[in-house]
C-alpha cells in the first residue's frame, strides 16, 4: 500500500499549524488532525506539535482499515502496527482509532479553551447544548483517551455528525474538505466564546522558593474561588499528564507548579514548554468561567489511569525533548 503523501496538502498543513499555534485551541503536543482517502490516513504523531505542521514531518501514514479494526477491538488500540512505513519511529497519535473510524475525510481534534469551559461542568454543558442546537453535534461523556474514548464516540455519532463535544476533554470537528472543517471550527468557537475577566496578577512581594519563579498565572492563587477550583482536581487529561493531579499547595518535589494561597503560583525554572502551556490553559479557562458555573474533576481513578499509562509517558518524554 502506498503512503499517498500528496494527501498532506498545503491547506491541511496550514490548518494544523494554525490550530497548533493558537493556545486557545491547542496547548503543547495536545490535539491532532488527520486526513484520509480510501485505505490511507495521515495523522499527527504522538508527542509532536501541530504548530510544526508546515516545518517538520509530524504526520504518520497508517492503514486506515487496520486502524478501524483496532477501533472495533481487533488490537490494543495503539495502532503501532498500522504504520505503513516500517522505517518510521514515531507512533501514531493515541487517538488514531477514532480518527480512522469517523467517515469524514478531514478530522480535527482540539483542546479548545472555549469548549473546555463548557464541557467540564454541568451548567456549561447545558449552555453548549443550547448554543449548538442547530448543528449536527453530539456530546460524549469523559473516557480515557484511546480505545475507551473511541468506543464512547462511536456509540453516539451518526453518519451526519460533524461536531463532537468531549466532556472534560475537548472538541472534534469533521468535514469533507479542509475549508469545511476550518469554517466549522470557527462557527463552534464563535458560539462558545466567553468573555475574559479583567483579572491581573499582582506580583508577589516575597522571593520565589529556590529553583522556582513566579508564574504569570499567579492570579489563580490570589483569588479564593479560582484557587479552590485549581486545587479541587484536574478537569481534562493533559493537565494530569503535564502538571499532575490538580495543583499542589506544597512542594513534594514531583510537580512543576505549586500554589501558595493568596501569594502566587511558583513554577520550576526548568519547567518544559508543555508544562507552561498547560498552566496557561488552566488560567485561560478560569478567566472565562462564569462565577455561577461549576467544574467537575475527572476523578482520582481517571488521574491514576493517565499517570500510569505507558502511552502518555512516551508523549511526556517526547515533549520534554522538544
């Protein structure tokens, strides 16, 4: 089977790079895009960044039928055996199965901040249903990325579904062309856009702990309601993968960021770009969250699954090298 590199059009690369360069759409190595035709699908490789789609080889060609078979239980869901070029050392995205199973030529999955504000709590989800009522969309309960999430998606989508809201995770938009998907993302983002509060960080007066610096996002520790959310749990998978479960209020040497109540967020000076991006993501979400909306953490069991998952350890390793 030929790799069909011509599927990676300049338009597809440009859309991928645009999404990856916008921290309100994608943070660090999060999110993924794919394009398919017949038996071949190109998808972002695990641990790479969409922002580099026009300058680096971040996509991997897979046998779409084999990946679909894994989506339906014929394999472990990693899709490592579906890669068409055996010389490629990168792994396909951990979410390759749902990309392969969705019958649309172009699929884009983001960790949109506007979407996360809506899908991480009861009030936001109800508002999203109203705001997207006339679009072909479904909402899918939280599930561990990979096969569990793919199964939840496939149990709810129909051939007409083009928008999927993933609770405590993000957004999927599908279409027949790159322009279709780009326009659909714009439409959804416009409908879900939330006003940003005017909060500003007050620089902490004391010196940051040894090996740390005060983060730009320190306002989260300076407002009681925001700190309560930040310490109550984690609300989407990549927070757990790159920052750990919730934000700690004491430094035990494991996590890159520590909250000091009423003072600020101390960030390790060696924190990776991915860790910094995820801290900004949390701040961006809280800055848009209405005061009467709640947030529902994914829970301790879900956090443990992510922290002990080899696929995510692999992605963390690649992100740290970047």
